[in-house]
C-alpha cells in the first residue's frame, strides 16, 4: 500500500542539525522565562538514551497556557525506531507497562512501517510515545489490533457516528495513563460539528468569539482532531483541535505565558513551525497547547507526512470513503 509521504525528502539529513549545547541553552532559557522546572541531569539521560533520534530527526518545544504547566520537548524520528526498548534499558519504563505494549502493537501494523517519536518533560523525562501510522488509516485497524482493551474497542461506533473514521497518529501518555487518537477530521469546522466533538468529553463548546478564531486558523479541507482516552475506563477525558504551522507572524489570541513561549523558545529551522491546539474537557477545563520547531527541518518532515497546515484547502481522498485508507 502506498504511503502519503515523500520518503526521499523525509529521510534527507536535516540542514539545521541538532546541537546538544545549543539545545540545553534553549531549554534552560525557555524554562526560566516560563518559570517551569528543569532538570539538566534528567535531560542528559534522555539525550544520551535517544542520541540517534535527536541527531537524525526533528525537534520541537511544547507547553500550554495552564498556570504551572511544564515545558516539554519532542523528537520526531525519520525512520522506524524501537523507542520502547531504549526506554526500558534506560530505566524510563517498567518492563510490563501495558501502554508500552500498545506502542509495540501499533508499530507492527502495516508491515512495520509506523514510526515512533517521544515527548519529554524538562524536569521529569519521558512522558509520551507517538506512533505515526505511515498514512491515513481506518480507526478500526487501530482499535482492533491485538491487546487493545475492550473499553477502547467499544468506542468504534461512537467515532464512526461522528464521521471520525481515520487516524494518522496514536500516542500513549505514561504519566496520565491515557491513549490519544489523532483523527483526520472533515473540514471546514462548523459550530454543529464543533459542538458534537466537544460533547465527546462532556465539554461545553467554545463561545462565538473563540469558535470564530478556531475556524480562522484550522485547516479548511481536513484538520487534526484528537481524543484522549483513559486506558482503564475508556472515558473520553479531553478533545483538541489543531492548527498546524500557523501563517508566518500570525497567532490566535492567547495570554502572556504563550507569548513568552513563542518569543523565547529558539528555532534554528529554515522555516518556523508554530502550532496551537484548543483543548476541551469537562467542567470548563479549556486550555491552549502551543508547539514551536527547534531544529531538524520539522516543516519538511511533516510535509512529507502529508500534514495539512493552517488554512489549507486540501482534503484527504480517504475521507471520501468511510473506513477507507490512503
């Protein structure tokens, strides 16, 4: 099956390579500016364990506008890599962690084409593993995979009923004990669709002003929509709408914390990748996530994944056929 990526471009060595000294300086400065904890010893352990991934891949910064939120960083790999074994050998994960088992299962789909990436907290280390599924895939493939708990499989009719038939990434959060599904949702977003999606998490939809801002920045043909699920119960804990690679110099409205983040977190890429996501949970628990490229030609990498950027009119042919794949 053909993948929706340009392998030659994706695997090309990055022009702006990773420098440990430069990265540590940026991490210290950004953590200080945000007033968030940072551990240099933990960071060195991470950089030692995953040295090839940082050297070969693309790296970004991440935080949210919640008071006291941590500063995260992530590598996106350019080739299949067993990040779980690396984490276990480094003492980051227990041998019997069921979430690590899910990562292994999903990485084995499609002939082993999926690729793993990881998130790290600046103070705590490994927090999350991502699996890029090497294309737009039926959500049933993911939920029917061996070892997926029944409480997650049982959500298939709920997703299909909302037109959420296809995923491109999955992820596990080791600290929150949750699973994330990253859907390619049909755009453009409208108030009715937004209300149905936020209701998944028992959340109120955004007001008119916030919805208008979201609609102005989301990709119009199809956009990324994520669902966070409790591993234990299958409950939908949060949902989020992603605007990836914002237009140069343009940002939605947010508070001083994220303004500081975007102004301080250093990017050494030839083209900046700034992104935001609006996250909704029950009881009015709404916040904004923010991401910014650091190095490794991140835009080139995710463009090779056929990622749709902010305000794009492009759609995905797989969305025309429920359950279909590209």
